[in-house]
């Protein structure tokens, strides 16, 4: 039992010492935001798809997923990553 405790303490102590000098300052250089959207350009298409599905007898869950697919297709057409 003493060997197990000593081994655990030694592993923790030596791994802390080994990692002590490995951390250096990290800098982020040239951080740029490629596209910024203030509003969702595909929200109208999503809402229209949800309403269409509900009008045709879909449940709320089915309409939600139908709208999500329409939103994803619109975003792909605009080449915007969700």
C-alpha cells in the first residue's frame, strides 16, 4: 500500500515539474472575421416552410424539421456555414 501511495505522489510531482517550463505565451496574429451577419438572411424561408408544412397537416415537430431543412438549404445557397 505504501508503494502505491508513493508511486501516485511521485507521478504527480514529476509530471508537474516536467510541465513547468513547457508553457510559453501564445499570441493570436491576424485574427479576422470573414463574415458578420446582423440578421438571419434565411429566416423568412424557414418560416414559410414551417407554415407550408403546418397547412398541409404536419405536426409541429415535423414542421420544425421541414423548416430547418429549408434554412440549411438557403444557407448552403448563400455559401454561409451555420
